C-alpha cells in the first residue's frame, strides 16, 4: 500500500486484568460505526505486556482484513508504568542521570530527595549540579561550562546509564540562550547512544460531561470540562510516595462493578458490593454456571440482556427492584459529588460494566451509552489528542495581559504542529496568568494548545523493519522488584507519640518536623510560600545526624543576643530556584561585621516558608543597611533591590536582646504549628478528613477562638500586581464538599488577598454582603481533599476548600500600633476590625512534655 494510504490507527488499552484494542479510521468518524473497523474486547493481560499487545494487534489486523502497511500509528494506554513504580520493578525501570543547570542554587535539595529511598536509589542513579540556569527575569545565573558537561557525559557513560535528564532553572523562559538545548547537544556529541530529555520539552469547546467508567469491581467517575480536558484534583498529588509538580485528574471511585456481589438482607432488601468476584466473573457468576449472584446476573434477569446463559437467572432472582434502586442511588450519589454546579449534566457511561447502570439518573440531563462502550479506553488511546504547552515568564511592560497571552499562544500552536497535530484542528485549551510578586512587569504565562493527530504527517514516516522478536508467552519474563532497604523511621502510633524534651530543650524529630511544616503553611494564611522545600532540606539534615533544638522564650536570658531572619521575594521563584546558601550567608555577613555570636535564632514569622527558617541572593551579591530613618525605609530599599537580585533573597535582621524578644514576640507559635500539624496528621491517619477543620479549631482554643467561615468550591480567581504585591480575589461557591447531600453554607464567599488573605465576606442571595473576618485575624484556606493549606498562588478553579478563621494575638488586636500596621486600614480597607473571638495562648510543647 502507498504511504499516502497509511491512515488507520490502532488504539490499545493495557489494563491490569484485560487488554482491549481497536482499529480506527479517522476519516470515517461520521459513519454508523464511528470509524471503528475492528475491535478486540477483553483479552486477558499477560504478565509481560508485550506478548498480550502483540496478540491483540495481530487479531485486530486479521479482523480488519488489513496489514501493517495501512497503519499510521499505534497508541497505547496503560497503567503499567504506574504499576512498575508502585512495584519498584527493576525489570521495567531504567536508571536515570540528572544534570541540573543551576549555578550555586538548589544544591541542598538533590533530585529525588523527597522520594522513597529505594525508588531514589533505583532511578536517580547519578546526578550533578552544573553551571547554568536563569533568573526569573531571563538573566543568566551563570554561563554553561562545556568542559564540565563533557566530563559528566564520560562519567554517565562509564556507569552504563543511557537515560539522561537535563533540567535548567527557569528553562521554560529561555527562548534566547537555549542552555538546555546546548547542553543536550554537547552531551549527545560525546555520548550519542544516550536518550536525553530536556525539562523544557516535557512541560509540554464542547459542553462539560461526566464520564462514568464501570468496570468489574469499581466505578471511576471524572469530569471532562468544555475544553476537553479532565478537571484536576488537589493542588498536588503523590504517586508511590513521590510528590509530583503537577496535579492529576479528579477521579473518584466507588465499589460498584459488573462483578459486585449481590446479597439479600434480613430486611428482605439487597446490598450490592463492596466486594466483587472481579476477573473470576466467568467462573463464578450465575449466568456462567457459577454460584455467586453478581450485579451482571441481576441486570440480565431484570432486562433480559444477552450475556451468558440467560436461562440460569430468568425468573429466579428476588429483589430486582431493590437491586435497581441500590445501583441507581450509588451512581446518583457519586455523580452529584463530582458535579460542578446544581445544574443537570450529561453523563457518559463506558466500561465493560456499564450495562448495570440505568438509562435515567437524577442529576443527569441525559445518560449516554455509546456503542463500543466496553472498549472506550482503547478508542481513547487511538483517538488521542496532542497537547503542547508553553509555561514561561515574560515582560508585561507597556502591554495588557490579553496582548501578552495573544503573543504566546502561537508558540504553543507551533509546537503542536511540530509534534504532529493537524493545524486546522488546533485550539487553545487553557490559559493561566500569574503576576509575580516583587518583580516589576513580569508574569508567568501558561498556554496549552490541543489538536488532533495528523495522519497525513504520520504517513510520511517510513516504517522500519524491526529485528526484535516478541517473547513467546511469558516464560522468559520475570519481574524484579527491588528489596525494601529504606531507612525511614519506623511507623509510630502518632496518637501516642511524645516529643523528646531534655532539660527544657525540644529535640526535633522527623515527625515533629512534618507536623510543624504542615502547621506553618496553615498559619501562613495563603502567603509566605510553601515550607515544603525547607522541610525536605531539614529532614535530610536530620537523617544525616544534624540536631535541631527549640527552646522556650521564657528561658531566654534578658541579655541574650537573638538573631532573626527570613526570606523575602516571590514564592514562584523559590519553588523553581531552590535555595542555595543565602540564609547562612546573610547571617554570617551580619555577625562577622558585628563580631558577636548570637545565642538563639528567632524566625521572622511562623507563616509559610519563613516558619522553618543583611540581604544575600546566594550568587555572591550582598547588601547591608547600617542606618535608616525607619524600618519602612529599610524595607522599601530592600524591595527595590530585590528584583535585581533574583527576586528571592535571604534577610538577616539585626539582633535584639532577650528581654525585648520576650516582650514583643507571639509566644509558642512553633508549638502551635506542631499541634495543628498533628491534628491534621491524626485525621489523615484515621480517615477523618471531614473532621480536619474542627480538629484544627480544637488546637487553637476551640469555638471561642476560631470557627469555620465557609465551605465550597473555588469558582473564580483574579490576580494582579500592585507595587510588587500579589493582589487578587478568590471566589468560593457554597457546595456539599463531603458528599453527604448537605450544604451548610449559602451564597458565595469572596476573599481578597495581598500576598496573604486580607478579609472574607459572603454574598447572600439577596445581594447583601456580610463580612466574616478580617486582618489581623487569620483567614486560612484548606484543601478539603487532604487538609493541606492552600497558598494564594495555588488557588484555582474546581478545588473544594474549607475556610477557617482564627483569632489573632493581642499583640496585633489590642494595641493602636498593632492595628495600624496589621489591621484593615493598613490595607486601605474602609472597614472596622471586629475580633473573630477570644485569643487563646498556645500551650508550649516543652511545658507539656518536659
């Protein structure tokens, strides 16, 4: 067949139990069979997927009466990569070398530092910190060093590693110098056999519809937005203990499938599931001669569907109406929980178990059961769209945001075309704009373009004959899971855990650190940046023998010298350009100048990243203020220099005496962060995430000191920059976030923020407004799915959240100066501060456990 005739696509879905496949003609999608020429349904998945895939493809070609000369592409959809990670299987996971172009930054947090140790040893076999990288404004951190790269190529080759990742700081903004590309070329010239990936390339309207995928054991439900993309889940996700820098689709599952076991109850009703016969349905279900009543048996008896031997169940099963009601209720409940509004929404039923679902469901504007629903995932693989994204930081000087986005959008379209998308099918699927705090006229722009695969362009590729032989069956395939040699601390019963206190000094453990980190971000009220990088760094220090001690402020000598410091700058920058040695550098410069040594260290604030932590940028630049007319003048000068020093710096304040520290600090805030983190940890451990808000309230003084202000879903976020500060507003619509059919709150809550959340008010249905809380009280937004705090940069549409208000310390609320600096008037708000409740002084961990 001529190359121009090579237009058919094969889609294969390799599941844990079965492998499905289809042959598609993309030019015949309007035909009655929707372009599906042949399909292979429910072929058992083999331990070595290659053998099963070969079998499915061979069968498909036979059924389609064609051969490989007509096939433009074969696309696989599979869970096997995730399974390989979960199983830590050396036979399927290749060792990787990581070269980070970062200059003096990020050295304290090497690649994979927060991974499980066995996976890190298995995959991150080699890494090196190299010269290179960019600042957020596009300026070079340092030039590449070709000799350094050549040396690394030789080292990697000598170790037999063929997979290499090159990752440059702020590489998506590098359109001019192209450091990652140059580094790739240098490595490739000296090690041509290597498979090299650069991070820049990996960053790559219809009505919304609910997709309900019913399998043999469970039902998975997700939302396809009008853009064609799935709604995303929490602010971050984990896979096999690895925290990923991207979120995954929001999918919820219930124990309902074609193999769900149906039982009669003493009340003469029926239950469906949660257990299932699973892949044994062909042996155990009644319609196949087995003895276990399943959901498929009941639907065959109820509807007369032609599956198995219908005579084995016809007229022989009781409680058919009850069965239908139970299945209907289960599906309606999960659909309602996933919906984005109270409006009815189309529901698409797919999967081999879709037959058990009714044709009408409450909350569904219509129920769609398409032909070939049983092989929908294979069809999805064959019809996959190409997604290309641009994630970059650009100048907005003299331009509107709309104009900047319009300039960036064609770049994502060009990338989609280059990757094989049909030009006329490409559309812009998503656009996000994040103004960067403390950086004049700079914004992070994310544009995603999506398009259909261009079969004509694929047909231009010559198909090379392969000498690879498929494994005959699975006789030669052996999984090789890595032995668990983790040195993680043993799992402790956290409800009984007690911190180590010796001579009124609190010696921090890894568990203490985890809880303090969690509590710090919640107390950060949306600002301060995530403490996660600092947590990972400190945890590694503890593993390597470092000692972290916390003392009670009351034990400070009045004449003690107390150091103070923190970070200043953009949280967006700190997450990409991880800290170098700038904190110690700033403190060292200051105390070398003063010729004294501090007796204790005090964090600048408990909120966000500063809760775990002269001005220095970590790249050799330092700035010291010896005299000023006011604290405000110092801050203004430092902020003016901030953007020229990389937009993220460490700040060391001059020391204060112990007596002054005791007089002015808010006491026991590290203890408070620990208690809040422990409360969240207990809820997670025992599956009580619905109780997180009340658990936190219990730790900050109870209902007299804090309260839940609102619950719902984020439906809007607006952001802008004013004098370097990130201003904006998040809009939360009242919804049932627990899936219990109860909406405790009504209307919408709006929370304006200036780096941190400033105040919260509710818009009622009668258009009246009611202020619920304002600064200096704390307004904390939690991700309802995991109890984690959400920083203002993480606010995005679709997240379910709980808003908590906590009464602030009298240091801020009962003094004229405190309200002047931290009250509503300080933010130009024409509202009066009304205390949320009565402040409760946190109990010292040292006092309790000494």
